[in-house]
């Protein structure tokens, strides 16, 4: 990604965080290839492609909402785990009760509204406010929320304590979170366990902004080969990270 592209993306993120809907749409459009590449991994799990795309889009918008210019990572790198997490929650929760597509769609819209409302006002919207927003009865809102099993919000508390500062969002990387330090230490140890070639690919790809094409030329192999290696390495990292 060029400096211009990076600067343009940062500017769009600023606008989107200030409520600019056009900026949000542009960010969704620009990141559609990224979203599709993630969604492809979950095709064949009894979830319709369009549903997966909508859920992945919600994950991207949450990444936009919570991204900070202080994070020393590319936006795409930051967005991937949030998109994946959103899809996994949907697949997990969707398995309990099968509902119509219209209910799923409405539940996704309500979920997004609740997250944005919490982020803006630091409190949950009332049932009446949700019903008014979507021009439906309160009973319908309750039915949709119960039957569709909406994903957890990033702003929900992480436990049952009264400490509102401890929410799921605290798990997102930052400069002053103890949990973040622990995650970084674990990730560092996981990367150390990779082979020299695997380390090189990960460092070039995610810490030096090299494209798969750049790495392919450097290693003297095809881009397809690099893509396959990258996927295998990331899978290995995820598995080892979960095992720590």
C-alpha cells in the first residue's frame, strides 16, 4: 500500500468515525476484496453467501469504528480478526434456531444500530427506541432479537462485575492494556517457533507492507505459492496461539 493510499484510508476512517455515511460506504467498497477473501473460507457451512457478506461488512464497520491511528498496524491487518470474529459468532449463534432470511437481515440491522448507539451514547437503546428506529412493534423487536440470536456486542461487559471499563472491546490491541501485553508476548513466542522461511514471509507481509507479489519475486516463486504458504502459516499461528 502506498503512503498516499494509507493516508487516504486514514482520512476516510476519520470521516466515518464522525458519522460520514459516504466514507463508510467507500471503505466497504475499497475493502470488498478483503471481505470476499475471508468469506470464502466459510462457504459450505450452511450459511448463505449474502448473509456472510453482510456479517463480514458489519465486522469491517466495527473495525472502522474502533480503529485508532495510534495502532502500529495497517487497517486491513487490524480489520481481519474482527471480521473473522463477527462471522464466527454468527455461525455459532445461527446454529441454535433457524429463522427466515428477513428476520436475519433485521437482526443484523438491529445489532449494528445497538453497537453504534452504545458507542455514541455509552448506554443501551431502549426497546421503544429500537422499535421506533425500525418502525415495528416492540413485540417484533423482542421476537427478532430472541430468535435470531444476535452476536455479542463489543461493548458488552466481559464479566458480571460492575466495572464498565471491562468490556469485550478491551481485548482489542492498545498501548496500555495489560491483556494486550500478554497477547503480544504470546504472539511473539508463537512467531519464534516458526521456521526461518515462515518468519520471513510473515514479517515481510504484515510488518513491512510487502504484497504477495513482492514476496514471490524475492523468493523466486509464484504468487499462488506464496498465498498458499501464507494461509498455512496463519493457520499454524492461530492454532498455536489458541494452544498457549
